[in-house]
C-alpha cells in the first residue's frame, strides 16, 4: 500500500515525462494506492487553482486524477494524528495508519522530515524509484 501526497502529484502534471509521473505509474503497476476523502479533496482543490489552468496541465491533471480514482483503494481514517509540524499534512499520516501503507511518496519537507514515521517510509519520488523501480 502506498500514498502519494499532493506535492508529488504536482510534479506529475507539470511535465509530461517527469520523475513523479514515472513513480506514480510504477506504483499503479506494482503496488496499491491508498486514498481518503480528505486527500482527494485536497488534490481536487489544488488542481483547480488558476496556475494549473493551462490546457496541457489541466489535461494531465484530469488524466492523473482519473488514474488515481480508478485504481486506488479508499479508506476512512478514524485515528487523529498531530505528529506533523504542518497540520494540513496530518491527513496523509492518518491515511497511512488506516491503510497500513508502507510508503508515502512526498515532495513536502514537513512530511519528509518525519521519515521514517511509525514504520512508514516517507520518500521523494526519486527515493521511491531508487528502491527498486526503474528510473
């Protein structure tokens, strides 16, 4: 089970052949994505921002969200976590607990500073790919 945070997914949509995109595609093929309503709501809010409105970026965002929604297992976290210095990122830790995820792929310094967290690896996309996925 693996979680991608929104900061890493921004990299997926900003460049057609990015390292975060390769990490996401590898995860879809070799692992199971975990998702919660709170994480999905953040993704949708971020990708509706004007800076992501260019046709090519918006198209990649739509493709990526469909891929994630079509392949992810949904969880409803019930345990509150307050371990992250950015309270907005605790939703990823809560999802990790609910899903039993082994890895969170992130580009967010607040989450990366916790690695490892309660046995969960928190890795940049390159670190995730370096753990066995082709780069």
